[in-house]
């Protein structure tokens, strides 16, 4: 009885060991292909694009704040390569339309997507 139990334990250990080894080989085979290689130029380009997007977001946000006819407390501005998205909510449709016009007037903006919803004050 003890011999059968010992054989089962050894068999289970070998099976687990073989499975782990096979899994490790499969994982290592894909590692060189999936590992991204970034050059310093690519990193600096990414950083400069990210900084330009943030600067454009700030410029659009400041332009919206300067326009006193727009309630900007619930507006989020996102920018990517000159494309601006306005998200959030405003109390009136006229404010939504005006926000689009103001954003289009900012230098560097190539397109504006207005994703603002209309929510009356207090709801």
C-alpha cells in the first residue's frame, strides 16, 4: 500500500514538473517577439507629442473659461494630435454649441468632437 502511494506521489511530481517546464519553454519562445524595443528617439517623440496634447488641452480649457457664457465646471477637454473632444455636461444646448465654436477657434485645433450632454441645473 505504501509503495503504491509513493509511486503516485512520484508520478504526480514528475507530471507537475514536466508541465511547468513545458509552460516555461512556451513562455520564453514568445518573449523576444513580444518585448517592445523603444529607441531614445521614439521615447522623446512620444514625450513631445504628449506635452503638445496637454498644452492644447490647457489652451482650449482656458479659452472655454474666458468665455463667460459657458459653464465649464463639468467640462473635460481631451486632445490628441489636434483633435479635441469635449466631454461632460452643460445646462443648456446653447452652451454646448458655444463650447464647440470656442474650441474650434483655438490655434492648433484641427477638429472638435462635442460629447457634451445637456443636464439642467439641479439634476
